[in-house]
C-alpha cells in the first residue's frame, strides 16, 4: 500500500473518532433532553398498557363506575331534599303568615263552606297551631336546604352538617322508641297523666275553644269516647266548668253524633245533661280507646317507623359517600 493510501485511511479514522466524541459531548451538555425523551417513551408505554390492560378490570372503567355512583347519589340527594325543602318552606311561610296576620285566616274560615274549618277559627287555636307549624316547617326547611344545596354545590361542609343533623334525629327516634318499649308501663302511666293534665287545665267549651279543646273534641268524636277514663273527668276541668251551660255534665263530643262527626251534632240533644249508653259514650274512656287503636294499628305504625328510618339511613349513606368522593376529587 502506498504512502498516500495509508495517510488517507488514517485521516478517515481520526474524523470518525472526532464525530463520536462530539456526539458524547452533546449528550453530556443536554441531559434533560435525553431524560425527557426517555420519559416520553416510558409514558407512552404506560398509557398504552393502561388503555389496553394486562388482565383484570381496566382503571379507566373503574373510574367511570365511581363517577356514575357519585352522580347517582348526588341527584338522589337533590331529589329527596328538594321535596323536603319545598314542603318545609311552604309550611313555614303559611305558618308565619298565620301567626302575623290571623285576621285573614279568620275571614277565610268564616267565608268558606267547609264546616271542618270552623272549629279552627278561634284566635288562640290559630296562634298555638302557627307556632307548632313554624317549628316543624323550619326544621324540615333547614334539613332540606342543607341536603339539596350541599349536593348541588358539592360542598363537603354542608353535606357534613346535613349528615350530622340526620344522625342526631335518627338517634333521638331510636332512643325514644327503645325507652318506650323497655319502660312500657311507665310510658302508659305518663301518657295517662298527660291526658288528665291537659283536660283539667286547658279543656273548655266550644264557644271559648283553644287548641287543646279542639284536639280533645276531635279525639273524642273520632274514637267515640269521653274523657280520660269516663265523663266524671270533666268535673275537674276548670275552664269547662266555668264556661259550660247549666245542667251539662259532659261536652257534646261525648254524645253519639249524627252525620259528620266534625259537625258535633248530637243524635239526642239531651245527652249532655242526661247521658246513657243509648245516646252517648259517657262510660268509655279515651285512654283505653287510644291504647286499643295503637294495638290494632301496630303493624302500620311499625311499617311507617321502619320506612322513615330506612329513608334516613339511605340519605345518610348517599351524603357521606358523596362527601368522600368529593374529598378524593380534591386530592
């Protein structure tokens, strides 16, 4: 080989080595670019692996199932609590109107042809009823507001307050039912004493009726009874004894009534002064009839209680599941 050829081969090897060194130096000067390229390749591989899966459920499918469950809980909470919110708001608004301006309601009851409204046209009856409805309507309104707005706004704070409120109500219901079942004799005695107290202190005539008088008249007319134990209980009714007509020994509600019981029209007008088994229920106490009614409708009452408890538990589960999902979403 001539000297010229050897010199040419040597120059070619030197040039190749120089290019190789330049490539190494470029890689050393730009390590971030090399690492980024590697990460991109790894990310594409991982993404492909997640989408295609390598046996078992795909993580994409699991995420979609969780989202569907969360949306279901959210809209179910909105539906039920919107009903509570609307009903509670309506009752609250009407009861506030009744408490502030009962004159309008008085005019309505007197103009209306519905005779059942006439027994509520006493100012004291409307006032007491309005306060009771304000408390009940306000409670339902607040619970519905917390549940509905908490679900719509996806607020963990509102949902937590809503859940805790429902838990407190649920525990009070369970505790009350358990105590009534365990201390049955004491509960019946306290109920009888309560009935005697209300009759003695608050029962009056129809012309001077208050809310307790209306309640007692409705109870006696529907259950066909008289007093707590019998007609002699009215001897201790202070207001009734003061306002009653001379010769009356019991109110009209104790008589056998003709037609609609709410009209309080006695079959025998003399029953209030001369009661007998043929014209009245003067020996039948309302406490005994009330206990009979409860025993006859035990299954119905238990069904209602279980149904209410089941709805409360379901709403609690949905509220806390949604709250938990929102926590994971934030993270």
